[in-house]
């Protein structure tokens, strides 16, 4: 059996690997999930429509980086049973990577948000979202997830902030998805494919404003709004052991605690069962 130290080593290693190669290989790593609180009853027309919608999303991802579907919204379907959904992959992914990301997200969304009428799951490489209400094509700029990284320290802050502002300006000024870099700062921004160019520009302007206002002193930051996101990071930020240590303490520590707890539970059960066997 895997000992807990080996397990911890293994988990730290996989986290380190995903941090060292944030752009391509970490495509399936979790960023956030949002679950609508009310739940649909089982075996209803909505569930059938949702299942068929999710299948369409998973199948379509090998053809394009974005697509949306509606299921059961014709006038002949029972009222209120329609499901609407979309997926959006990061534009630098190959179709194979996009497809794998969307399949992974579709597979997880039902576990993370069981029976929810609406849910969104954002992985590093893709977003999958569905709802019982038609949200397609609508601009949404409320904050879904935000993370400010470690703050700039030491004397070269001025140069860093200049570069970062160049990157942020560039992220706002393009259209759709864009990568930007200036010196040692890199950035990426993307709209969900259902937005018009004008709504995309509005969305990105707000995401970038949030980055500037709430993570202004950070070396790396992410802001995900309902229909777009923007991120920047200082080159070398992610591979640094110090940054990885933040994750190790929090997320990995918690994961290991849960797994160790489960292993301890199993061990107790085995002891209990063998005790029973001997007693009988
Ligand atoms: C179903 O919803 C889609 C997405 O909003 C829309 O384009 C389509 O016209 C709708 N179909 C009907 C019959 O309402």
C-alpha cells in the first residue's frame, strides 16, 4: 500500500509539475465551480434534456474550441424542461486537448454540483456551463472567481508595474482571446464565444479593472467573470518553490488529510472485521 509519506511526495510532485507547466499540461486542473442551489428532481424531462445537452457538449469539443446547445426548448417540449449550455476552450489548446478537457469537465460537473439546475465548472483549459434558463449570448460581468498572488517586494516594483500595465492594456484592446507579454510579465484573456465583440470588450475591460484594483500589487492574478477572464503573471512566478509551497500547505495538505483520514478509516474497518471474524 502507498504509505502516507510516499503519497504526500507523489501529490506534491504532481502539483509541482502542474505549476511548472501551467500553460499546456495543467489544462484539466480545477479553478472554480459554481452550483445553483436549487436541485431538480430525478427522472424529470429536465434531467433528460440536461443529459442530452452534456453529451452534445462533450462530443462537439473535438470539432471546435467553443460551442453552445439548447435541448428541449422547442414548443412541443414540456414547459420549463429546457437545458442550455456551452463550453469554451482556451485557444492555444489542440482539438485533442480541448476535447479531453471538456469531457473531463462534463464528467465532473455532476459530481461537484449534483442535480443542480445550473452549474459552471472552470478548469484551467476549459469552461463548461449549463442552466435551465437561457443565458446564451448574454453579457455577465459578476465575479465568479478571483485570486491575487504574492505581492511584489523589493526595489524593482516600478519596472514590474510598467510591464504589467503594458500587458493589461494590451489584453483590453484586442478582440476575443489574446496572449500578451512585455518583458517579464505575461497575460492571457478570453471571452466566452457567445459574446458579441462589443460585449467581449466590455467584459474584458471590467476583468482587467478588477485585476488592477484588487490585485494591484500582485506578481500574478486571475479574475474570472461570468463571460470572460483575464490573468497575468510574472515570468518565473509559477515554477518558484515558494509559490508551490503556498499550494502545498493549503490544498495538498487538505487533500492529504482527507486521504489519510480515509486510509485510517479503512484500516480501522479491517481491524474491526478481523476482530469480528475471530469473535465468530
Ligand atoms: C432554443 O434556444 C436557442 C438558444 O438560445 C435558440 O437559438 C433557439 O432559437 C431556441 N429554439 C426555440 C424553438 O425556441
